[in-house]
């Protein structure tokens, strides 16, 4: 029984760091709220800049997706009166 306890004690000193923790160091930070986020999970059109659609909207005042779908309002044509 003593050998089983000794094996466990020797391995406890060296903690194994999961590979996923290394991803946290390389994750980008949101330009608005400074949170680390995964670009693949971002709802923003500018995935490498903002963590969500709301941060993009709050920082820029508009969203890129909304800007892409916006249509220009045509001004009415004024016809000059002929005398």
C-alpha cells in the first residue's frame, strides 16, 4: 500500500497545464470593452475588433452589416417652372 501512495505523491508536484489555457493568452481583446473573446463566436461583422454586435454598434454608432444593407434615399427631382 505504501508504493501506491508514493506514486501519487511524486506526480502531484508537476502540474500539467491544459493546452486550452494557451489559447486564452492569444485571444484578441475587444476594442470597446477590452474583454478577451473568440473571434469565431463574435456576432460582430468586424470579428477581429469587437466581441459582439453591441460593442460594434456602441463604438462606431452603426453596424457594418447595417451599413452594407443601407439604401440611399433619392432626393425628389425639382422641375423648373417654364414661364
